[in-house]
C-alpha cells in the first residue's frame, strides 16, 4: 500500500513498521477533549504507523490546565502553559507538525447577541493564525459552535476561512457541521470543525460518514451501560432546594420548565426569552441535549427519573470522557470544563480520518453532492 512520501517527517523504527509521528500543539486546549481524541487515534499500514504526540498546550484557566496535565502529560507539566493567549510567547514553544484549537465561541454562539468580531472573544481566533504562520504545521483542526457559520450574515466565517486558507504556506480546507449524535456521542452537540492540510501535500481531507445515523446512543445507555460507580471521581451530587426538587417532580422526561404542567407556586417568574434548557430533564430514549459549561439555576442538566441535576461524572460520560479521567477544581469549575470541551470520541473520529488521509488509506466519507444529511460547506477550497 502506497503511503505518503516522508517529506519533512521524522520516522523511527517501531518493530517492522516505521513510526510517523505528528507533534501536536494546542491553544485554548480546555481539559483535553481534543487532545484525548488526537492521542487515541492510531493508524497503521503494512509498513508504517501514524500517531499524534503531545508537544505543548495552552489555556488561561488554572483548573483546566491542572486537569490537562493530570490526565495527558503528568510527566511533563511544563508543556502546559497556563496564561492568557495574548501573553503567550510562541517563539519559546517547541516545533509542531500538527495544531488544534477550539477558539472561544462565546461571540459566535446562537445563544446571546452573536457579536462575532466585535465581541471580546471573536478576534481570538487570530492567535491560531499566528501559530500557523510561525510553525507551518502539516495540518490543523479548528473547532467552534455551529452559529459561527451564520454570525454577522456569514461574513465572519468567510473571513476566518480565508485567513486559515492563506496562513503559513497555504492550507486546503474542509469545513463541516458535525452532529455529535451521528458519531456515537449520546448528545445533540453540533459543532463546526475545520480541517486544513498543507497544500504542498496535495491531499484533501474527507468528512467521515456518520456511524450512528438514526441509531443514536441514548442518555440512558451512556449513564447505565455500564453503571457509574458511586465512588467515581467527580460524581458528587448537587444539593438542591426542596422547591427545585418539587418542581422537577412535575417535569416529565424531555420536558422543561415551560412545557410541563407545573403548579403556579412552583412556576418560574421569568419574562422575556425562555430558554428550552431551563430545568429540562433528559429523555432516556434519546441523546442528551447540549450540555453547557455555564449558566445559573435550571441549566445544569437534569436526570430523567431522579429529581436532581446531573453529577459532573454523568456529564463527562455524556461528553464521552472516560471514567478514569479526573477533573481538577470545584464543582462549578469542573462543570465549565466539561461543558466547554470537545467530545473526545468526536475528536478521535476526526484525527483518525486525518491520519488515514496522510497514510492514503481509503475510508467511507460524506459525499457533499448527495442528500441533505451532509452539512459540508461546499464553497471550501
């Protein structure tokens, strides 16, 4: 089987196969959702093995960085630089072959004002462009919320794509709106993921076909198969007021505070927008709705049977973090880390497809010209 010519790549002998490694750098790394998937993805041909290795990562949140170190690089804590990306000296970072970043999505989210580039977080994607210009990695993976494609009438997205395409020595892009529930994640979490491969390789990344289309993994399957051990890390329950407990008793699985038949004394006194996630209970026969990393009362995600909020370990299960993955920090910090992360399982799907692309291994991929199931942005070069 023909493999990619080893241009600019370092290979070491691993048994009978040459080991081809891609050293990964990350900005806005979070607790490691993208990283776990990347480092779990391994591809082999008859004569070569392809893997992604950790080089360095950056995030501004102390608990998040501690979580990343504990679970991904406990023997190299200095490789996780905890600081504001605007203060990061990229010239002191080690060389990389691959780059990943889920740049902050607050200003592109469908929840909120969609400020785009005018917001506090919109321009932060440019720090990823700086990395691409400086290191010129062989490929990159960028992630953001689905709302980025329509923010500012789509102008923000076009600008981001143009900047990514022209960064470094030029990248060939493939952007796609991934629906996590179609890839074995028990959650309807929809995210735009952009994969760029150096144009000089003359390779095109193809979106892998969904593996669980219309055969979604349910919330009940995620939390009960296998059951979560009572003493599992990050599994403490949240103490709820009696009012909340009583309110939840009137909300059936899949309902929220607005759709349930709740007595007047237990109803919420809210005017204006009424978000569907408020006190919404999971439906055991469907994937979870999108779990968020922030929000006040009523936004924690609620069990379908027991009148309580989900534990952080349950949220982590729904996000496909392994039970062995331990989050650092207080409960709300952990909730934020989980809610902001990329599902590791989805990340593994993406990175495995990237490695297959470099190894020239054929795999089933989405045909953008057939049907409406594809959310591929056809204007990507």
